[in-house]
């Protein structure tokens, strides 16, 4: 039960920061709770279900607009071919294209990672290295001024999000940095990053549960509920902080600690 509360709280708090909640939770489960990499890979992904519901509540207005647009009717499919799109139509296209390319990159990586049977210390070092990469990406990101979504955004950001299945590569960090490199304005980039996460997190959560990679035990339910509660409480504040503070050096620091602990 203690493990469930700890990893749930970590997920709920760190999901909104560009420091890889999956990577940090993986480190905690391996180092302090003796879990194997195969176990933490699925569990750390499934924990996003809790923060998914927090994001759905926070972005409910955007979700309602998208649901209304995507009702099955001929006009919806015309969105892909219209030259002049509304903001909601551009957002819909961004999410559809981004999710497709995220799955295209992320699914093969996930199955490849499942086959890895490295010792715990080696995995700690690998996660640490990826956290350092996340930090460097954050440190080098640039601000932009563009608020309008362009056609290529979904393709580029979707690929970046797909690589975040690797624990240590921050999903929000990669997508946010990619959007900023594409000159998207900071607040808009943060909004797009988390809206893009909703379908992919839902699909991955359903996948790991239906394939029984994670069992619906009491401890797992407690972890998900804890991540939801902490996520809902902290999302507004931490997203504002994430938009103003560069967490790159923090990710680098945690990454080096993980690497050092892998050698000890």
C-alpha cells in the first residue's frame, strides 16, 4: 500500500512538469521497491490513467468542442481537406495526426523494451542518461510567438511523443520543446502538449490493462486514485510553473544521481 501511495503521488505531481514522471517513478520502483524493468515499464504507463482524468477535467472545454466536432458526419471528414480551418478543426487535425505518429513510433519501442532483460543497475544508468537528455532538451529550448496550429505540427510533435515511451524521456518535455522549436507560443505549446497526451494515454492504459500487463489489484487502484487526486490538485499551479521555469537542470541533476546510483 505504501508503494501505491508513493508512486501515485509522484505521478500526480510530476506529470505536469517536463521531467519524465515515468522515468522518476521507474527509478523509485526499481531502487526502493525492488521491481524489475518489465514490471515498472507497464505500471508507470498505466499510472497515467489517473492523471488522464485530471487532464480531462482541466481541459473539459476543449474536449467538449472536439467531441462535438468529431461526431460521425460527412462534415467531419472534410476537415482533413479544407484549406481554411477553424481553430477547433486545426486542433482536431493536430491531435489525430499526432496520435497516429505517436503510436507508429511508440508501439514498436514498447515491445522492444519489454524484451530487455538488463540488470536493475544497468536500467538505472540508462534511465539516468535519458533524463540527462531530457534536461538538455529543456535547457536548449527556445520561446516562440506563433499561436496558430500548422499542418506539420501534428506530424513532428507526434513523432517526438512516440519516443517518450522510453522511461527518462519526458513526454511533456519533448512535445513542449518540439512545439517551442517550431516557434509556438509558450502557453499555447503547453496546452497543445497536454491535449495531445489524452488519446495516447487512454489507448496505452487500455492496452496494458486488457493484455493484463497490469492487474487490477487494490494497490494498483489506490495508486491510480492517488495520482488522480494529486494531479487534480496540482495541475493548475504546476502547469503555470512549468511555463515559467526551465526544469532542464533539475532533470539533468536527477539523471546524474540515477547514473551514479547505478554504479554504486
